[in-house]
C-alpha cells in the first residue's frame, strides 16, 4: 500500500510596476522643467551673483520642487494638469449631469456620462447578443455572462488545469489582431434572495401553520439582506473595414464569427458560459451599476428594457461619485503581490462579505513588435539611468534591479513566442450612503492588505474611473 503526495496548486509572482524615467527616475517633462530651473539659477548667478540667485528663487525653486517631488506616487508636475482639469470641470458644471426624460435617446442609442459621442446598440441575429458600436473609438463591444465552477473547492490539480485553460484563452487573444481588449468584471449586487423568494412564492401554501410562517419570515429576511454575485466578460473588437460609420452586413457577420470563436475558447477553459447578453439584459447590467437598489427592486434583468439605461443623475466629487441610489469610490491596483501567491489570492477582495464591490480586470493584448519596442526602450532608459547613478556615486536600489529583471523576463517570453498583455485592475466600492461608503472603503483597504495588493484611490477622475471599472464596456484607461 502506497500513499501519493498531496497535489498542490501552482503559484505565481507578479513583476514590479515599471515607473519609467529617462534619467535618475525622472520623466521627459520633469527633466525639461528641471533644466529650465537650472538654467534660470545659473544665469542669475552669472549676472548678479548670490543676490540674483536669491531674488530669482520664486522662479526656479517651485519649478525644481514640481520636477523632483512626488505626492502619493505622482510627481507634482503630474498633479498640476489633474487639479487644473478638475477645477475647470467643476466651475463649468461638468461634474454633475441630470437625465431629462423628455429628451431620451432613440432605442438604438446609448448615452452615458463620460462617453464622448453616442453609442449605437446593434442586434446579432446569429449569436443572439447585443453589440455596442463606438464610432469614436472604432470598437464593437459584446458582453458574455459567465460563471465559475467551484474553483476554491477544487483540488490542486484541477485548479492548475483551470488556470492553464484561462492562460490559453489569454494567449489566444494575443494572436487575434481584431481583439483590442477584454474586461473580466465581477460584481456584488443586491437581490441575492430573489431565487429563494420565487421558490417560496411558487410552493408556499396559504393558511400554513406557524413553522411555515417562521420560515416565511426567514425568507423575507434573506431577500432583504442577501447579495448575489455576477461575472461578465466584455470584449472590445476592432471595427471591420468598411464599417467605420455604419456596420455593414458583411462586417456584422465577421464580428459574429469572432464572437463564436471566443465563446468556444472561454468554454474550453472550464468556465460555465451562459450566453451573450442581449439588449434588455445589457441595459439592466448598465443600469444596475448606477442604481443597484432600483435594479434589485425590479428583479432584473427582465424582458423589458429600463426606461433609462444610464443614470438619472450623477454628481462627482474629488474622491467619490454619487449616482442615483449609490455612492461609489474607485481604486486602482497600483501594485500586485510581489511574492509567491496562490491563484486565488484575490478572494478577500472579490468574495469578501459585507461590502459591495466590483472588480474589473482589463487585459489589453500588445502586438509583439510594439511590446519589444517598449521593452527595449525601457531597457535603454534603465541603462542610461544606471550609468548616470554610477557617475554621481548613487547606489542602485533593489527596486530598480527588480524592474530590469521583469523586463528581461518579458523579453524572453516574447522571443520564445508567447504573447504580452497589459493588465489594469480597478476596484469599485459601492454603498447606499456616504458614511457607509467610508466604512466600506476601510474594509476594502484591509481586504487588499490580506490579498497583498496595493490600492490607490483615484482622485479628480472618479466618474471616468467608474465608467471603466464598473460598466461592462471594455473601455481603455490611461
């Protein structure tokens, strides 16, 4: 009798975020401003000596600080345009928007705050889903409803198989030039007790004894307190040729073929695939992101579309945004775990109870030529930076060596024939009031520490961040 060793799941390690920089960690704009400051200081010294240097200090000192100092991971030079844009939008009323019911768009149009231009909703007779045509961005987006199959309860070998299957899906995306980006969106919504309520409504008997009445009270309580989880996969495709303004029948047929191929690829990764989201379900998916309580009361998605898919009103503040019945705060995942972690490391953030969160992972495939150019440019910048540090006697830190090591690993993978993707993680915290939002944000930051992720709360751009991180449109971020 022999016993086999237990099978453990694979682990992974994320590379350090490349901060970039042409010289001594400073970017091009920072070096230009610093060069102007040094020029002013040197010129005043040569003309008026120390007195001229002190007199011109109000000019070169702020420029030096703006180019070299940083606050919350951003240089002061990067804060200036962000604050200026926010103040301009606030003064002209661009931080608030109200939807007027007497000016509703056509049924085939979709207007959302923060989207430049109008979105056109198309129907696909073959696939059965809805397509969002963004003429300004040149994309066609489709949304697929998927579900997991008990990943946390599987053994190590099964988990490895599922992780490898999802890796094959991402690798296939890199080989399809028509795929611009893919967004995996997992969100928590109210209304988790709806299935229990419907079952009780269908099977409960009138005039039941007191145990049945107690059970009815429990069902009503579960309806009010339970949340439900939903996972959507949004895919943004490049508009076919000849369909820039209006999608032609031939272009629509090409898009449908790509969607069928993508659906089969996702299904082969042991992911339960429901179907492509049709027009009413898409409208409810968008509406529930702005008005979760109203969508839960409507028990959507339903066959009829909501009157207004977007928000009835939106008010953006510096650190949060309010829409209809919800307050939202959006975080950016600034750093992923830099030590060996299990593939389920995001469990505290995604499945943590008591807080409604929407986690969006946006993957953008990079063409091999473009990825190699970016890597080699970053390597040249690091080499020049290292030479300058050695010249001034500054010791290279471990963080810089980790960034260079990650660049080398990516280059080796590309040379070996693997694809390269740029990942962005956005986490949206939702609560029914401002005070509850503060408590939910504190709980989220604690959960991020358990997941070994570093979150950074976005400021001055919460409305755009909510659009990219909570709405299944697979939109790009900067």
